[in-house]
């Protein structure tokens, strides 16, 4: 009887370990590998010769993978725990949305873009050091960048090309729909206890990548090069 009990304890422990191992693998796929959906957008930025945006996008992919990897396995990755990676992940994620606003702003003077890129980089870095878990310091830089985007067209009394050109408008609307879907999954995945295997958060990564590709494929002031015949 004792041997039988010990056998079943061993069997159940092994079965539990196998289940937990499979769940960990599934989580790594869902919240780590889904970041790869942003790589086409990174390539698109390289194609536009927008190297600041390219490195921000690539940094977002890599840092997010490091953060979720450390979070999933419950250990350090490259000498940093998930909390440290999370703060860095916030910086790159916020800068990705700021970079999107600057892209849609369609500044004809590259010096304006350069000034705003580094201004927001400093602001976002400070904000995340000041309060990485305070929602205000996440929303504030994105809201400011969006306000500048709106002001840019209000002050010039013009409409962006993604409003006036049918082809570019389709790309813009596709990007908006995919972003809305991404935000939906992000919102329902905020409660980690109810987000089994973090698949909702993984879908946030996936649809964000698809959305940003559509946005950065918009032909603002001729940056999208025509393909040869």
C-alpha cells in the first residue's frame, strides 16, 4: 500500500510538472514569439530610411521578449529581472506610439522630426523613471504627441494624405481597425489571473505589429518608394 501511494504521488507530481512545462512553453510562444509580428514594420522603417523609428521598433521587440521571457520563467535574463525589463519595455512601447504620431504628423522639415524624437525620448525616459507604475506617466507623453499631431493639421489648415488619397486612406483605416483590436485584447488581458497563458496579451503584441505595419506603409511626403515596373 505504501509503495502504491508513493507511486501515485510520483506520477501526479510528474504529471503536474509536465502540464506546467507545457503551459510555460505555450506562454513563451504567446507572449514572447508574438512580438515578432512587429518585424515587418521594423523593416518598413529601414526601407524609409527612418533609422530612429527602426531602432525604437527593434528595441520594442527585443525588450518585450526579454521582459516576458523573464516573467514567464521566473528568473533573470541577461542579469535583469522582469521588473527591470518591464520598465525598459515601457520606455520602448511608449516611444513606439510617439514615433507613430510623428510619422503621421508628416513634417516636411526633417529637423522638426529630429527635434521631436529626442525631446520625447528624454521625456519618456524621465517619466518612466519618475513613475513606471503610474498610469499618468504612461499616458502623458502619448497624449502630448497626439495633441501635436492634431495641432499640426489645425494650424496649417490642411488634411493629411491618409484622409485625401483613397489608397492611403485604406491603409490608415486598416491600421486603425487593427489597433482597435489590439487595444481590446490589451484591455481584457490586464487581469493576468483571468488571462490564461497570457494569450490576450499575446494578441495585443500580434495585432499591434500588424497595425503599425499598415500605418508605416502610408506614403507620407513620398517616403514610401514606388516599386520598379
